[in-house]
C-alpha cells in the first residue's frame, strides 16, 4: 500500500476513534441525565402518593346518583338562526344572538337554576336541584317569562326582526348525578328532560308552553290557557297549557312579566314547606332526648295554632308568613341551651332565614315575635299576642293532662327533687295568673282553662 493511502487510512481510523469517543461521551451524558430525571420522577411520584394518602378520598371528585321527584325542566329554543345564515348582516345578527344568551344566563343565575346545556340556539336548565325545593315550577315559569320578555323587547326595538323564542316546561322525576363536594349537578337522566324539549319544539313562536303537571303547580299565580295535546311515549296524552303572563293581582306591569310584592309573598308561603322541613329535621336531630314537651310536636302545634288564630284575627298573607316563620323557629334555641333558649332561637333564625330570601326587615320582625314568647309573656302587638296564645294553647285544651305530664317529665329530668305536688302548685300559680291576649284565644280556650284550674286544686295535698 502506498504511503499516501496509509496516511489517509490512519486519519480515517483516528477520526472514527474520535467520533466513537464523542459518541460514548454523549451516551454517558444522556445516561446520567436519564438517571437524574428518573430519580426526580420517582421523587415526584412519592410526593403524589403521600399527598393522596394524607388526603384520603377528600380530594377525589365523585358523583353519586340521586333521585329527585319534583324537578322542573326549561327548554328554550331561539327561532330564526336559519334566516341569519342567508342574511347580509350575519355578523350583527350573531352578535344579537350572543347577547340573548348572555341575558338568558343572567336569568338562570337570578332564579338559582342549574344550566344543563347551552348549544347553538338551544338552552336547557332545571329548577329543584341540587337542593330539593317545592318552588321550582314557579321560579322556572318566572324565568321563562323574563327570557321571552327579552326577545319580545328586542323585536319591538329592531328594524329587522329575525328572532323568535319557543319555551317548553315540564315538572317530573329525574335521576341526577350530583357531585358530593359542592352539590353540583353532573348530569340528568329521565323522561322529564325529553318531554320538556318536545313541548318546546312543538309550541308556537314566542310562547311559553307548560305541561299539565306544571300547570297544576302554577295556575294560582299565572294566566294560563289550554293549548292542546302532545302525544308522549308510554302515555296516552299530555295536556299542554300556554302561559300568557302573571295574574294581574300579582303583577307589577300590565303585560304580566314582572312579579309584585304580593307575588313574592305567595311564593314564600309556598317555600315555607321547604323551610319547615329543614327546621323540623334539625330539631329532630338536635333536640335533647329529655325534652318531652319542647319537642317537634310542640313546634308543629304552635305553627298550626298560629295560623288558625291568625286567620280568625284577620291577618293578611304577609303577616301570616312572618307569624308562621316565628312559630317555626321559636323553640329551636333548645338545641343549644334550655335557659335563654329564646335568644338562641333568634340567633338560629338570623343565620338561616337569609338563605330563604327573607329581607333584613322581615327577619328583625320575626325575631321580635320570637322574643315575645319569653315568660312571662308581654306581647306588644297582634302578631306577638297570637304567638303567645299559640305557645300556651294547651292550657285550655282537652289534652291538657297528657301535655302537662310531658312538661313535668321534662322538668323532673333536669330537677330530680321536683315532686308532683310541687309541680301542681307551680301549675296552679302559673295558670291562675295567665291570660289569653286575643279574642280568638279567649273565646276558644278560657272556659276550659278555668276547668283545669279547678281540677288542679283538687290534686294539691
């Protein structure tokens, strides 16, 4: 081999050796980097696992399946999108459509509804979830009228009216997947959603159409007229009604879109059932077992008697609402303490009632009524007089003896030395100085109360 060729070959070999060294160096560097990264990954995994172990299941988003028997579904479909596609000012029309849905979403939030879907020109939302409530048919119908008013106002003010709105509403049973942390609804299943969408799709433009089920729940507050029949799978027929507005006596405007104060009162009287369920459940779970007299039954008795006497004394609906609410809360303080329970009842009322849309003025009035039950009773007005008479209504009832025995057992559980004879003497002194403050109370209970006084006198040794 010639010397030139040998030199070239040697250079080539040297070059390959050098490249091989570089390659090995790169491999070594990559291996070190890989090992370092693998170590960091393992450390990160350990931290994640440790955090999960410390957190347990608290951090896991989970949905549980819950059945709701009275959910109201609103299906809204904006009409006119097909016309916009061929219009010359498409961009302007689409901006208007976006504005509609922004306002619709504001209405959904205002009435505390849950938005299920909002796709294209359709909106589906629900009332009565995730917290069960009896007012959802009313609030959903109000929301529907407000949405319709939004579109109709736009049509009146537009030189190129394009849009219309169909709304269908149905109340029924659904199965909901509800997140355990924030009680947010993941999904709804059931025929109720499908029926509402069918009602909305068959209705006339710019109308609110409701099912017969919803109609029965809202007909006292809204103007409705029969709209026909909808064939429904697995049913023979479903009667439909068109809502034309709020009834004049409950409306703040001539068109029947805006509710007035009387409407709000009627709505809150309906809502009272939800509030009562909440409070009675809290009493059932929280009252001490030795309260044989100041128990759930006593609270129900006082609420019922307050309403009866209130009707007889000529109270209006708003006064009845305040009175019944005070009666419902008047003994809740027993959950916290026996002595001074009236003050604790006021604390619980102030904590709870804002969640049920009572105003600060209404809450103040309710608290004053509660405090009127503090012994000895000294009512300052008719509502306070009624609750005082209702609270001690048993003094003039035929079931005085078993109720009196329950109160004695309650007091004896806290004071073992209280004898039956001592108790009768206390009763005689209290009943002898007691008076009913309302005409109705005196008329219904005074005679029987006097009979109880004579009976107790004979029992005292």
